[in-house]
C-alpha cells in the first residue's frame, strides 16, 4: 500500500497529529467498523485539537502569568 509516502507527505505538510492518529487507527482493529467519513473526521479532529493545544500553550507561555500565593485568614 502507499502508507509510507502518505506519512511522509503528512509530515511534510506539518500534519503530524493527523499522521500519528492515522498510525494509531491502523493498529486498532475496531476502527475498521467505521466509515471513511467517520475515520476522516477523527483524523481531522486530532489535528485540530493538537493545533489548538499548541496555540493555547504558546499563549500561556507568552502571557508570563504568575501564580501569587497568599496566606488566607480563616
């Protein structure tokens, strides 16, 4: 099959989360019960979530938030 060239192209297009999700799908026997559309949706969701998480991580880092500890009176 054309798995290796496809994986290379996914990484080249910077779709690494999609490539990793596809690899995980290939190892899961139960995934074969899903339709093409369902599998594709899972791959797109994995890439979208990874990008969103990277964006949030970058924003939090750039915000340089400080955690302020304070002794509370009881």
